[in-house]
């Protein structure tokens, strides 16, 4: 079974004395069954990148956008052969540049169709978010869009465990939080593709948000129900 998804995540907030935040953007997946997870497009847009007093980081264009978009084999900044090169992004764990077996499109395969695997893609450098001007009421807006696929194998109908999109102050590291380090400091958008707890009545995949100050441990057996910021929702392919 193959499920294709297109997602857009937006964050809006009003803050006084907004500092210049430097965050790492992660896209991470974890598999405990015969399922592969892949990303075919990935983009970041920051409304305030132009207004930051410091120079815009070299990995963002003048519009404050950072993109990872197929095809990779036609782009000199990428290489799907060894050594695997991915401009502006780094891969950890099982994540590799690959071809979708059905569509033949270039993708980032986060996990192969093997159990007990985790893969992570993250921005090579921290992204500047915010504005250094003080004593003003500023709206901090940024948006991330991505396409991803969850694919089960012929040997299993389950698509466990899931994946997550994280905005974190921590440096990259694999861990138990859907493949992400548990002590991350920031925000996570979780796509849980397997129900471990009968308390969660929603169908799969279940999407919810978490906020972590570095001290929260992921409750995998409870599907994060006690840790979500607000009740999540079911995502239909």
C-alpha cells in the first residue's frame, strides 16, 4: 500500500522583543515494520528573512526561502551516487537520496522497508527566524511545505511508526522521538501512522503538535496523547 501526501505547516505568532532565533529544521522518520518513508519536495519560507539586520544566511535566497526539490540528478548541487551530496541539507541514519520505485522520481528515502530503522534530514546550518528590532510588536510567520509517501511492503499491511517535522534549537541527532532526539528544544509536528494505544480512536495517520523544553520523554505506547498541545486530526491521502 502506498500513501502520498502533500502538507503545508504554517506558524503565526505575535511577540514583543522578538530575538533572532537560530533553529534547525528536521524531517525524520522511524520504522518498526516493513515500511519505507520518503520525501519528494521540501521547502521553507520565512517572512522576516529580509528584515534581519545580519546578512541573510547563504543557504537562503533573497526571499528567505530554502528548497529541496527533485529532480536531484539534474542539479549539480546534488548527487544520488557516492559521495551523496545534498546542498543545504544533511542526512543521518537510514536516510539516502534514491529513486521512487513506482514513479521513478528522485526522493529522500528516510527509512527502507526494514524494521527498526530511523532516518533524518536536517538543514545543514541553523535558519534565522525573527527580527532583531526591539520594542515593537512583530508577527513571526513562517511556512514549511513538503510532499511525502508512506509505503508498506508486500509482507506487511502496517505502516509503523511514523514521522515528524521538527523546529529545534538542538544540533542534529537521532533518537527515540519518531527518530528524533528526545531532548530536542522546540516544536514538533508528528504524523503517527500506527496506533499503539486503544485510547486514540482516530484513524491512521494521526497528526498532532508537541512542544518540548528538552525535558519531555516521548510516550510511544500512548501515541503522544498526553503530550500533544491540542487534539490532533486524521490525515486523508
